[in-house]
C-alpha cells in the first residue's frame, strides 16, 4: 500500500510499534471507506488514488506499476485502489492448483489476479489487519465471482494461517509498513511449505532518511519511513532461513514514487524493488 497521506494527530517524537500499527490501520480504513462511497461501479477513481485525477490517468498509473491492460480489465472495479508499488503476480510464476497467500491484501486486486493463475483447484488467501479493507475485499469476492479466494482479518506479524500450508507468498508495498519485519518474514517462513517462495513488491531505502521523515506519521503510513536498506532485508531473510534471496531495485519506479509526498521528492530516499526468496526443501 502507498501514496500520499495526511498527518495524523500523534506525538511524533517517537513512534512505538503500537502507534505505527494504529496509524496504518486508521489510514487504510479511511481509504477503504472512501473508496466504497465513491468508486464502486460509478467509474470514479480520483478518490482511490492520490495521484490520479481521472480514470484514464489512474490506469496509466497502474501500468507504471507493471500491470497490463488484460490484468486491469480482468478484475471488477473496486478491488484496485492504486495502493501498490509493483506487480507481484508478474514475478510469482503461479501454477495451476497452487495455494497462495497475500500479505496485506487490501481490497483484493492482486488476489483476484492470482486466482486466475491458480485456477479452480488452487486457493488464494488474503490477510489484512484493517477490518474495513477485509469487508470490502469480501464484497469484491462476490462481484468477481471468485470461488477460490478468501480473506482473513489478521496482522502479517501473526498470520492466521497453518504451518507449511502455502506454496507462494505475495505482497505489494506492505512489509515496509510493519515495525517488525523480522517477525513478518519468520511468519512467512513458517507458513510456507518446503520449496515455497516469496514474490514481493515493496520499497527499499537507498539513502538515510532525514529525522523529519522517520518520525512523520504520514511518511509511516505512506510507505516511506518504514522502508529498510537492501542489506538489512537480505540479512533478515538469511537469518530466518530463506535461500535464493534476490532483491532487485526498479529504478524506473522514480516516475511514480516522486509524487508520494507533497513536501519532498521521496524518490531521493526509496525505490521500488522485487523481493524473492525460497524456503529450503530440507
């Protein structure tokens, strides 16, 4: 999830993990509520994406993230809220019958795309900690006639998913929002079957943030302040047990990241990247 955010009324001297989660939950609850009231089947999209003023521009924004016209047309309106920084399904190499988990699934856009790939014998589960998003995603299941998709309320640090039950984990600009990334990847490792894979789109830090960015609630909720350096993420993934670790920055993402903050060009500090890893087969 991503894009411009407004300031939240908290003490920014130090943001505790609990405060960070509240800021994120409140922000994306607001997004879910506003999208429900003004997007739906009306064709309006400006309220769903802070960077878009009309339907055509919004689709252009999604193409910058790596989605093709076929993908944009394949999912009913209301599921794509423009909250990503890439297209994780494009790197997932999903197979028929696979079990897929989406961390921070929002309104379900990537889940519905994944469902097309895994077919009726597969299963896609989305987990999100925002009740309003889960409610919206479940409504979208009906709109999309998706019989192989489900959504669960939960935190990505404490997944409501059984051990070794998932083949592929997706996520789209959500891990950066967590104050405990080691726990996120530990949980991902737990639920993956041996040989299971990560296919994540997220942002990574390229330069040290100014203090004003690090402690700004809007930057925390806007997929900026929580970004980690590549070396730190590689170390976390290795410590957890993942192999075949690959973190690939996408320099072209500057084209959309530069507009995420009204006060500064945050592409000076972060870049979108693909994050991949594999759980050993033992």
